[in-house]
C-alpha cells in the first residue's frame, strides 16, 4: 500500500480548473518528484494534499485512509509535513519559535527537544541563528528553516515545494544533499521542482505535470532519458531550435 | 502646575479605558485584517450587562464595602463574558462565512452589526442615557487618606480604573506571548496558511481572538460605567472611534501600540477638555488620526504586529 495516493483529483480556484484528474502515488521510503513548468499545477497538487484546497472530485489516501476534505490542521495531525512554496516562515518569530510552531501538535517536551536536535544537526546554520527573527534570514536560511519546521512534526511524508527556488547553485546542492539525508532517515518525500535536473538526480521516480494533468510517469532514469523531458524540462530545447 | 497634573491624571484614566477597547480592534485587525466597526457596540453591550448585574443585585453606595466589591467583581466577570461571547458569536454567524470574500464584504457587515447591536441596546435599556450606580466613593486618596496638602484629586474611581486595567493588559500580553494558544494567534496573524500547515486550527484561533477582544471591551464597559456613571445605547460610537484612532496611532495590529495609543489619546483629550473646550476634543482626536494616516500610516510602532505583543 502506498503511503500517499491521489486518484483522479480535480481542484478549482473559483472557475479556474487547476487540477484535471491528477493521479499519483508515493511508496514508503521513496523520493518522488513532480516536475512541470510554471503554472502547471504543482503547488496546487501539494496544497490539495494538505487540505488548503478542497478537491472537487477524486480521492486522496494517506496510508490507505481517505484524507480529502479534511481541514489542513487535521491533515497536519496525521504527520504530513509541508514546506510550502516561497518558504512561508513566520517572519516576526525567531528561528527557535518557528521550529516550535512546527511541533505545535507535539505535547511531549522530549520529542520537541529531539526534533530541535535533529534539525540543528541537519542545519547547523539554524542553531547559530536561533534567536534571530526569521524575516531577517537570507533566502537559503529561510528555506532551511521551512524544511526544518516541517520536520519538527516528525512527518511520515514530507511535501517540498520548490526548495531550490531563488538559491545559489552551491546552496541548492546543500539543500538537496540534506533532502537525501532526510529520506535515508526514513521519511518519504514528494518533491515539487522546476529544476528538473536536480530533482531527477535524487528522486527514485517522477511525474510530469502539464496544465493540471499528469502527462508522464516513470523512474527517474527513464525520465532523464525521455526525449520530451530533455527538451522541455532539462533545457535542451536550444539544440532543437538550432 | 497642579491643573496640568490633574488633567494628565484624568487623561490617564480615560486613556486606559480607550486602550482596553483599542486592543479589540488591533487583535482582530492583526489576525484577519478586518476593521471591526461593531467593536464599539460590543463595549456598549458589556456596559449594559454590567448595569443589569448591578441593578439586579440592588446594591448602592450605602451598602457595606464588601457587598459592593462582590457585586463589582460579578459585574466585571459578567460584562467580560457576555461581551466576549457576543463578539465570538458575531464572528461565527457573519464574518466567518466571508473569510474568502473581498475585504469590503466583512467591513460592511461589521457596520451593519453595529446598527443591529445598537438597536438591541435600545430594546434592552431604552434610548435615553441611564445613570450607572456610583458604587465607588469619590474619596480623594491624596487628601483624605494620605493627608497631603494639595488641590489635586486622585480619587478611588481613578485608582479603580488602573487597578483593574493594568493587570488585564499585562495578562493579555503574557497570554499572547507565552501560551500555546497565544503563539497560535501570532502564527495565524503572520501567515494563515502556514499556521494551518503546522496543525493550528485557524478558525478556532480566530474565534479566540474575537473572544479576547470582547473580554477586554466588556471590562472597559464596567470600568467606564463606574468611572463616568452614565451609559447610553450609542456610547460605543464615539468610544469606538477613539479606540480605533488609538489602534491606528500605535500601528494597527500592534498590542503595545494600541495601549500606548489609547493612553496618548486619553491625555490629548483631557488636555483639550481643560485648556481648550470639550467640544474641540473630537476635532483634535480626528486631526491626530488624519495626521497619522497622512504622515505615518503604519502608526508610531509599526503595522500588523499583533504578534509583537
Ligand atoms: N490563488 C489562486 N487563484 C487563482 N488561480 C490560481 C491561484 N493559485 C494558482 N492559480 C492558477 O492555478 C494554476 C496552477 O498553479 P500552481 O499550482 O501554482 O502552479 P505551479 O506550482 O506548477 O507553478 C495556474 O494556472 C495558476 O495561475
Ligand atoms: Mg508552484
């Protein structure tokens, strides 16, 4: 049984039909990536899983249990972590407080301490900035904080929305190395990226989404070899144009 | 000199009442960016509830101190709980449905509810101003208790305003800064979706915010009744405008700012009352509002930081 399974999910923003029957699954222990152009529906897919958006049709199952239609705080309570697009840290709270918010549903102080330890081990930079307001961090530090905050709930699956966005290449590599670490520690990951190259280099499997529909699904190697993916998402269109 | 000190003492007492009401504006604005135009009426409803408790208990200033204190405490609790509940209910039945609507929709709804609540006030206690029993003696603490040789009055009602208000302000500040629910409020104010992803029940948190704002307004209702000894169904209008101005002055969304703004306006109002004429006071208060909006729209302490308790 997959840890997460979407079946024919449709979602709307008012009259805009943003997801037109998305089906995908993530198995325990996997890194699955969802790649696609700007506006394809990647973030909408994650927002729908988290309950920020209600699907109008279709089902979403987490460990076999239907979660579509649950409000976001109930989805979070099932330990589905989500580091949203644009980081969305709490700007006027300190780094420490942001991390504590990530553990909002943890009543056990020992679990909170362990969570902090884990995050500070993965991101030593955050420990140096512990007392600083999150709004004053650099983009890369905010991304670390967004991921760290999502880890504080000890998620069974982590939804990551464009963790590489706006970061220098060396930072992107650092973040992706850490994503692999997190996965090796046993957390399944659904990784949304426009940077298909990086995403496919760490993922086990991937899906390609275009205008709200999944148009391709394969192993990461399969997608890396796929002609359409190479042209449209791995930046090789110049060869064709020339 | 004595007149100035006296004026400032009056201003301070009024300022504390304004501050309590201003907190309700700033809390709600901080979390859902709604200027709750019905908030002044919540204060009026609170003062009516306090009056009902006191008249039902049938105490007056001739009764023993102990009996009066018990009734005052009961009236305070009833006014706070009632005003808090009404504020909570209005959000539940009206504003919550409009959470995703354009901002103008809840704003107009709030104006509508201010009329509804005023009419409930008329139905409850009539349209004419009512006497609020003077349960606190006008004793001047400086001359009567401390035997100081001064013309300045610092009366028991003035002391009462401070003794009740200051702990409430500190308690609210502590709550928002340190408790789990307070942190949920701050997180929701800063980023509602991100807060929901943390497992915070956003709707419940917003309800709590209305409840807290209403509790403070209810307390202001009782305090003002015992201090100024008069209530009327439309008292929330001007008090609300003063408090709203105070909240804008301090930076709407900012708790400390609202309190300082309230005290500042109380002082300005008292200075204008005693050195100009009382009828100039509203003009001066709104001149302050206009000046702030023109020159420092984010307020003196900065905008939208209900979280910066
Ligand atoms: N809040 C919104 N209101 C209306 N339309 C939206 C909103 N968010 C996204 N959309 C639309 O939904 C589609 C999918 O958007 P999104 O999921 O953000 O794409 P991606 O994350 O793949 O870049 C786009 O056409 C976008 O314009
Ligand atoms: Mg996106």
